[in-house]
């Protein structure tokens, strides 16, 4: 056995000695890398991979979940702040189901479930009121925390004392509530979500108006209700929007006129100034119109017709009875006589007609142009001669501007005459002043070109200086290398003392095998000497 091991060892040594130094290092490094790779893979496969099951836990909930995991003997990892708990990835779902089945994760809220855990027998009214208030606050917190943007919340409710008597003011006291929201990083609440929270709190508590609710974030910023009494910010925003709309309309008119006249007279020949005022009152109008279906005789549509006809005929009657013997007759007064014939006829016709009833609800546009003024300055073709701009051109431009003003003021509700529209337009010839501007532009251009030229010269000078210094430094380094290079001493062969040519050849072959570089240098030296 030992001999076999010795043979294997000797063979391994022989193989090892055949390798060069580079091959030996490569083989050793490969073996080390393979061993490390196997160790890392084995470690990763054997260790337990944890995944977060709960984050941002309240201290009470974290303690309850930790006790549950200890009792179930489930390994877990607790973060340093105690708000996050990690369990093995394969058991995350089981742990969540187990925790929820026992109601351990309450997010720090009690809720109405507290009444199921404790009996109310022997509880005083004051204690019951406190428990009920805590339960309502907990339920509201759970509602608010269901929003994905909310990390946690705190609700404080103030309920008025119930009494059978009215207070001195005559109006019962109202409840109030304060809510603080812990918004998650990277999330924000829009106005619709804020209004929803106000409505949730208001509808969950009796006699709690929205104006008695205050909601803020964790930084103390007030989150206002959009329909509350404090509308200063909304009014300011509305005024800013109205200003932007008016400014945009004015700029659009000015740009359109500038482009149109610039294309006709030249871009640098026209200057346009526009001023406008707008009415932002939104009007809602309701019209109830009644029209006849028959437009010829303006009658309605017959729906129902009822005709009743009565005819009565009587031949008369003889005088009868004893005068003055009736119950209501005067004694001794003679009775009436009725000897004539009577005919009567009654005709009654009832017609029900229906007319067209039209109801129109008209909402006018949120803004209307009340006034518009356009001023245009035109440079004559000959800047030195103002009369070179013909009156026909001025009148044509004025007519174009009048048409624009008429179209813009069509919905203003005011009928303007041609003279009034003409007074809102001004067209005048004027020579434009360009000298100072051109000089300023030229001066700025000269300064810019001078600065660019100086910068270019500085860059060229710096580059040349750097290149010269680098070249000198390279030369100095080369000289130092040449000075420090040791002189190579070539081996010598005493050919004079060697008589046998075979010995000389053998020495040369040995030198060529052992030291080929020195052999080549030796040949070069011989060639130079010859």
C-alpha cells in the first residue's frame, strides 16, 4: 500500500516538475477558485433566505407577532427599529394567515372588536363612553390606513355631552375631530382624496360638520377641504388663471396679426400692440318656451273633445191648489198661473288642447371678450419718406384689423357701430429706430468675438506650453534610462587557445542553447569587429 502511494507521489512529482512556473501558478489559482466557488454555493444553498412579512409595525403589534412566532417556533429576523419582521420566504404566506386569523396585526387600532374581547358587565357609563370613543377612533384609523398612500394615522374625536336640555345659545354643540396622517415617502394626496377623508370622518360621527374637522400631515401641513370657507388660495389661483387666459388671448391675436402683416409688408416693417379685457362671469340661463303646433292659426293640438247637449220641452199646467194654503205661501195670496209652452236647449263643448313646451338650459362660455384694441405701426417703404406709404395701404390694413375686432367682440353682448369699431383700431406710419440697437448688437458682437479670440489664443498657448514641457520631460526620462542602462558583458570564447574546431563548435552550441540572447549579441559583436 505504501509502495503504491509512493509510486503515485513520484509520478505526481514528475508531472509537476514538467510544468513551467506559469502553468504551476495557473493550476494553483484554478484549484483555489474551484474550492471557493463550491464553498460559496454550498453556503448560499444551506442558509435560510428571509423575506419581509410585515413593515412599519406599531410596537404593540410587533410584540404580539413576535410572541406568536416564538410560540410557533418559526425563525424570524427583527429589524433594529422593531418595525419590520422577516420570516423564511417559504413561510411568508402561512405566517400572514396565522397572524390575521388571530387578529394580531391591528395597526395600533382597537376598533369595535374590543367589545368582543371583554365583557361590558359591571362597566360604568363613563368607562363605556371611553371604550366606545376609542373604538370609533380605531375604526376611522383603519379606514384611513386602507389608503395605499397612508403609512399610519391618528384620529382624535371630541364628542359633546348629551343632554335633554338645550344650551344657553339655543343650538346643540357639534362634535369635532382632528386627524394626523403619516404619508409614505414618494406619495402625495390629491384634492379628491383629501375631500374623501373629510367625508369619511364627517359621515362616521353623528353631528360632525366638515368645518369642524382638521386634517394635517406628519409635517404639520394643513390639508384643507376644497369646499370649505377658506377659499383665499382658490381665489388667488382663479385670478392667476384669468390673467393667463387674457394674456394668452392677447398674445395669440398679436402673433396672428404680426404674421399676416409681416408676410405682406415685411417682418421688420410692422409692430403690433394689442390690449384686451375679458368678462369671466359664468352665466346660466333657463328658458321655458310655449309654441303652438299649428303655426297657421296658432292653435294647439286637440287631445280630447267632450260635447254635452240637453233639450227640454213643456206644454204648461193649469192653475191648481187652494190659494194661501201651502206651507210657504202667504195666506190669501193667489197662486201663480202657467198656461204657456216652454222649450229649452243646452249645448256644452269642451276641447282640451296641448301646446309645445320647450325648456332650454343655456350655460354661457366662462369668458367673453369685452373690449379689444389693436395698434399697428408700419414703416414706409422709404424710411426717410413717410408719404411713401400710400393711404390705400393704410386703409386696407385698418379694414383688416376692424374685421378682427368685430369677430372678437361678436359675443360681448354689445352691438358696435362701424365708427366705434374703427376707433378701436389705429394704423400709423413711422420710421423705426434701429441705430442704437444695431450699435449695441455690433458692440456686443465685437466683445463676443474678442472674448472668443482671446480664449482661443489662451488655449493654443496653454496647449503648446504643455506639449513642450511633456516633450522635455520625455527627453529627460530617455536620457536617464540610457545612463542607467547597464552595459551587457558578453561571454568570450578563447578561440586562439582552442585548437580543435569540434570544441569551438560545441562551445558555441552550448552557448546558443543556454543563453540564446547572449549568443545573438556575440554574433553581432563579431560582425561589427570584422
